[in-house]
C-alpha cells in the first residue's frame, strides 16, 4: 500500500509539494504545518493524531 501524496492542505488550500513538510492522519487527510499547529495536531475529520508525512524521494 502506498501513501497518496496529496498536494493541497485540506483546511487552507495551500499547495504542498511531495517533498514539503505536511501532516497526515491514518486516513491520509493532509494539512500544512500552520493549520496542523492551529488544530493542535488533531484531524478535524476523524479526530486522529496528525503526524509528519514522509517526504518523497
């Protein structure tokens, strides 16, 4: 199973390259660092923890 490297923050619509820092939950909801901090690292969709997404090589 491969991660879907989404390219847009789901909260503010900021563009995120696959090599850029981003945060995801277990369902791969994707958020930029600023929005993640503002949401206290909690996904607003599922309530799960937001963790750093691996960077693409």
